[in-house]
């Protein structure tokens, strides 16, 4: 059973600050590797948190795929894949959590479902020795409705393990964060679900492990970080530095709009602008459907970027072409400015996305 984040805290009062410079990718080993092996480009991203600081944390790099193939048939929630391991039990590991992402179509032209993601039903998949892939159609992390599954025939898909607390920040004796007998004394990871935070920390002891302050002794090593979702990390003693290796997404990244607050992270290892995330109109385009522009932050969609001490608040200012403005800088338009850091996360508040609004898609960057 997959771990779910639970709300236990409310968001503190927000203050205004300026966003500091964007973060860059440490290493991107792209053209040569992909040209020689046909695999996804890979890279390494570095992260740092000073003593007694709070940083936002986004992880756009991906864990390596365990299955890549073409959907040849869909029966209910089960997908039949063609590929190197067709007909054989899929190489999933019990206890891991996985998701399926649509990466292309056999005709090389159709893109309707490219970028959509579905959670894998690990128990159902592991129980099928014939190699069928079961999808968890009830998961809130799916980006499309269950009714779209039948349309996956002839699409190429990949299955990847999720980033988890243990995979990202270690656990046990190899934990990268400070452990303690209480959350108050340990480093903390805060997960936002729209109304508050869940607090995670590494509980020291004979077998150190991730805990959730709301669920007690149950191990949270497997708590997942879904694609495009961010975290906050509170560092206690000493500076924290760590690196995350992974694969680079090379197809569209889909983020379905929904009303309320969400802590978003990018799908690619580059700083991004509101236009990149389809949260504003690019030159010559009309505004994205489902966005709410207003005359003040109180009646408009908002973006809140964290700079380690406070939030910088942007809102979608109404006009012939709505603009993302910073409440501290007045008339400046930040719609095409990279205010969303690749290594960080930002709070996005959507007032009322229109029913049936087109899904915002972030176009892949050029390698």
C-alpha cells in the first residue's frame, strides 16, 4: 500500500521577499550518451541547505525506467505491453511504488496522450505472471481519467519507480539528514497537500527510519514524491549538501489544473517561467484556459516563490493580456521570467480552473 501524505499543520502567515537567482544543473550528460545508447539523457543536480534554514525542494530528474514498451491491448485496468520482456512477469520490486508515463506514439505524430501519467497497481502487476501491467485508476496522482486508458493502445509508455524519502534522502545509517528521537530535534521534510503540511523526520534508534509525526512508529521510508510535486526541507545543525543523479524527461510534462493550493516543482532540470508552465500566454497566444486574473492578489491566481527566508508573491494581473506581477515591484511583468527554480518548488494557488480546461503542458527544453 502506498504511503499518503496527511495534513497536520496549517500554513504560516506569508511575507513578501524577492526571489534570488535561479539554480543551474551541475552536469547534463546528454547528446553523446543518448546518441550512442538510445537511452534518456542523464544528469546530476546538487542541493544545499545552510544550518538552521528552510529550503524548497523540487526533483525534476527521474529514477531509471524498469519497463519501456508499446501498449498493444487494454482490458479493464490491465495493459498488455509489447517489448523485450513481452509475456514475462514485469520486473517490479515488492514494496516499491511505480508510475506509468506516456512518452510517444508508434506513428511518431499523435501526441494527444503524451505526458499523461498513471499510478501502477503494484500488487496486481506482481500477481500476474503473464506480464500484464495493472493501473490504479483511483489514484489522485493520475493526470487523466480512467476512461482514457483504452486510448493508450499504440502509445509507447515507460514505468519508473517514484522518488521516495528513502531513495532521495537516504534512511537508516545512510540517511543524509540529521536524525533524532523527536521531530523538533531532527531535520524535517514538509509535504503540502493543499491545506497544510505533513512533517517527516528520521527517527533515530536501533533501526533509524523515516517517520510521520501523525502516524507514529510506522515506517515512512516509502512515502512518495509524485512527479511535479515539491517539498520543504528544514535543516537543523550543520550545512547539508547532497546530489541527485537521474534521467532527464524528453517529452511533454503534464500538470492538470485544480482549484486550491499546490506545491509545484518543474518537470525539467531548468529554471522556468509562468509561460513555460502554460500559466500565461506566450507572445501571440491567448491566455491558458482555467486561469483567474484579477486586480489584486486577493482575487487572482497566485505564485509564491520561496527564497529560504520568505515568499515572493506574484499574482495574475488582469488586462488585455494578463501578466504575472510581483506585489513588491508593481507594474513589471514576470510572465517570461524564470522565477520557478529547477531545484526548488513554488506554491501555486488556482482560484477556479474551468471545467474541461486544457491541461497545461511544459514543452521540453532543447538539449
